[in-house]
C-alpha cells in the first residue's frame, strides 16, 4: 500500500479521502459538510483488491488528521467508521458528539 497516496478533495458541500488508481478511485471515504466546521462521514468503500490491507483505516486516519489540523468536528454514520471510533479511543477527540 505504500505506493498509494491518500488524496483529499472538498467542494464545499461534500468531500472525500481516496486512493486514485488512474481514473479510478478503488478506495474512498466520503463526507458531507454540515457547516463550515462540521462534517458527517457517511460512506467507506474499498475495492476487493485492496481489502485486508488496512486501507479503510488509513482513509479514516487521514480524515482524523485533517479534522485535527482544520479544527473540524466529525459526526459518523458510516458503519465502518463507527466501528473504528468505538474500537479506538485515541481518535475520538474529533467527534462532534459521543457515539450512541
């Protein structure tokens, strides 16, 4: 996985962290902006060829790092992201609200 770089895009309404492979995005985590300082992570997809390599977690780690740098608070509806936040207390500082 080290040959792939996680990229980030944000159009002011929606955004994503993703791995590009040519014109494809075989792994991505998307979010929707609630306001200037809050987003909701709503979806994660990792192509079959990248599964089992920790790619989903790398996408989440990039999102958490960005949230910390930018002061963005995060809500989570994506089942994968919810599970990761439940497992790892060290990333919960970016959450906008406690998990249910």
